[in-house]
C-alpha cells in the first residue's frame, strides 16, 4: 500500500511575507518528491521547486539535523555563560 506524502512548514520571510515550504510525493507514482517554496499570496503556485530523489532527501535531512544540533549546542553554551 502506498501513501501520498504532503508536508507543509509555514514560515515568515525576513521581509514579512508569509510562506510555506512544501515536500510532496505521490505515493509510489514517482521515484522523486517535489520540494517547493510558496508565498502565502500564491498558495498552490510554487515560486520555486525542485525534484528530489531519495538520496537528495537524505542529504536534506542530514543537513537539517546538523543545523538543529549546532543551534542546540549554541543554546547550551549560551545558557552556561
């Protein structure tokens, strides 16, 4: 059984424009997922998108985990001083 994946992460750009980062995969219909950035005014119309293979998604997750761990480490160091 395959399942569609649609993950949305809302954000606020430094310019004050709200948007959504979206990762979509049509459950088994394709070997790639689509990563797109959408502005709130244009939801449903990606302002930029890229196809991602499984290897690309793994690199994305690894990069996000590295960033999260770095931020958490900085928070711990700041709390100690």
